[in-house]
């Protein structure tokens, strides 16, 4: 496909943001399917997708009227949309230099019309799109109301992704806190056992711990009133 926007597709911040969601290859979700279904009805097209564009493929989180789960990124019209500010509409894909030689256009699927809005979180470029597709050209594109509705649905899809990003970040924080708590508890138990065996000072266990790679954890224990009380008692 002519003019594949590789600089946008491979933008490191965009890909980092996409990968942080851990959403690729996840199961279908009704919330995304609902948005795609509404987009299809409003725009009068047989197909609507919630698409995520990675470095080597476009994957459909929702594919209403579409039996394909992903395609190579070289076939992605959405790859052009993620660099747009608001919306990309191509009334006839055979007449646009960006898509005229796309195998989804020239091949058996014979795609002709495309309209998509970028799903953008914090990076400069979108990580995906909400798009509608037809096998017939739309000489007049979409009406004003259809455009505004598609943009509104795109904003809702973006909110779903933002919620997912927030939950992923929160879960990572909780997991990290739980891991630290477990480590502190294990070290506290080990020090308590050593103390009870009267080996902390005799064998230099405490000294070795303080000056080992775990010194920052040992200091944290020493500063913790609860841990100190546990050890001393």
C-alpha cells in the first residue's frame, strides 16, 4: 500500500502506550461491541470495528459484521487514521492513493468506503480507531450528524481504554505493594528466627543483611515500629 505511515506506526511512545494496556488478543467485551454496533447502524455500513494498530498488525477488539480478527499492518487503512486529529473519511478507497493498491480493496473483500476516528490517550498519535467500512463507495461520505455521532462514539471508546489503563496501573501498584509487604514480612520472620536462635550478633547476620543488596529493605524494617517491636519481642 502506497505511503504506509511507518513513522507513526512505529512511534515508540505510541507503541509503549498500546502495550501498557495489555489488550491485544483479549476476549471480546460487550462495551466495545455496543459502540461498534451503534456506529454501524448510524453510518449505515455493514461493518464497524474497534481497531488497535500495533507495529505489525491491526487487531480488532470489536468486529461487528466482520469475520476477520486481524490483518497485517500493511493492509491497515486505520494506520492512516491514527495520525489524524479528528476523523478520516475516504469515500472511494479505489480512488485514494493511500489505499488504491491495498489488497483489502483490490482483492476479494473489495472494500470501497472507510470512515474512522482515532482513539488517542496521552501520546501524540492514536493507538487505534473506531471505524466503519462498506463494500460500496459513499460518494457523499457521511452526513454532519453521522460524523458527529461517530466522533462521539470514538470518545466513548477512548474512555473505555483510559479506564483500562488506569486499572492496569492501579493493579501494578497494588501488586508491587503486596510484593514488598511479603518480602518485608519474610525478612522480618527470618530475622526473628535468627534472633531466637541467638545468631544475629554471633554470626553477623544482621550486619551482613544491612550491607548486602537488601540493605534498603533492612533499613525499612529497622525504621518500622511494628517490625522492630516484632523482632525485639
